[in-house]
C-alpha cells in the first residue's frame, strides 16, 4: 500500500464513477486499492440507464463505466485509466520491468478486455436475449468465457507463481480477478474446468485490496 504521506496527498482528489457489478469498474477499484489511493465513489446505475444521461455523457460520450476524474483530467476505459494511474502514481507498480513478463501481462489483459468481457457485457446480452431468446443469454456468455479461459490457461501455465505471472501482483491479476469472479459467481462456470485460473481465483479472494473491490462490498450493491 502507499505510504501515509502519499495517501494523505491524494485524499479527496480522485473520483470514480462506477457500477457495483461492472467488471471494468472492478478492475479500476482493485488498481486504486493496490496503489493505496483514496477516492470518492459515484454510483452509476446501468440498469436504470444513468450512463446515458446528458450529465454522464459529458464525462464519457461512449456511455459506460468506469470514469475516473483526477483534478482536471477526465478518463474513461479501464485500461487507459489503470495505465494513467501507473504513470502518475508509480508506487506499487502494476507492470514488471522484465520485458517478456511485461508482454505476458499485456497478452492476458488483452484476452480479458478484448475477447471475453466485451462479448458478454450487459448491452450485448440484452441484444442476444431480444433477438434470440432469454434462455440463450447464459449459453452465449458461457461459450465466450470458456473460449477465453482455455486460451488463458495455455498462456499462463508456464508463467504463474503465486499470481498470474510470478510472485508479484501485476496488471494481468488486476484484469483476471474480476473476470474470474464474474465467470464463477454469475455465469456458473465450473471452477474445476480451469485449474490454473481456479487457483488464482482462490488466491485473489484472500487479498484485502481485491476483497474491498468486490461488487458486493460497494455502496450501490444490491444483495
């Protein structure tokens, strides 16, 4: 975690617009926690369409969470936000110096953010439900997740230590944790199908920075 002086310096400076069940917001919450950065939490209810309000679209014209406000900087897209945090607040780094290990982190991050999560997000699942049928939503999400998880198992099997790419928490872990939580808890993917990812999921569940970022621990969570 950040030193007391760093944490104090950043008090009340950062504002995160988030939705409790958004895995993209979950990633940013983890990154902020790992860096020991305090922030104000502004809930955006995606089910009520608050992301399409004129006020929110001024922050993010794409109409999605998360959005991070840091002084005059307004940032959207979880990867862009986390890389910004990495550059501006370099303590507790999320990227390794070793180039091959750094590349594996970017590859794992890309699998999650490009080939898994966008294909089962809320808007796409609603579209599948409307055009094909509500029963197809779960089957579609499971097929997308299984394909991505199969690739991740192959990518990481020779690189894992305690965490995804060794014995330190890096960017791949920040992206994997929310995706694993969503897959196992929400989309009913059996954990025993993916032993490497299942072990990582259990590891993440014991880390305070990850626990505090869990959807059910957010102020807008619906239980």
